[in-house]
C-alpha cells in the first residue's frame, strides 16, 4: 500500500481538527462547573487548532484550484470530517457557554 499524497496536510486536518473539537468539549465542561475564564481560554485554543487545520485544508484547495487533482483517500475524508465536526462543535460550545453564563448571572 502506498502512502497518500500530501500525507502531512492530511494528518494536519486529522490532528488539529480533532484537537479543536476536544478543546471545545473541554470548554463546555468547564463552563458547566462555572469556570468561565477557563472555558473561554479553551475556546481560544480550539480556534487556534482549527486555524491550523484550516491551513491544511487550504493546501488542498489551492492545489485543486491550480488544476492539480487532489488524490482522495479515506484519510483525507476522515480529516475533512474532523474539520467540519470541529467547526460545528466550536459554534455549539460558544452557545452552550453563553447559556451557562446567563444562568450563572441570573442567580
């Protein structure tokens, strides 16, 4: 079995996308305990990881736009899945944190 082209970019999607989602999950858990400063810091870390993953995705988009076909592999699809899940989860985490803050402020 041969190694997929652009393996480094694919692994960037997987690792940093997964890290972004994980930080968002941690942020929700911190907000649940009232640790809002930590929750916001984790959201910032999630966004930082997401930006790195997004740069990996941009490598593929640039390559495709230049007329160079991007080889599809299960790893690339998995990486894209991590990126999209992270995007959604970060947005959701921000809303959940805001709700926990609102509840906390009403007491």
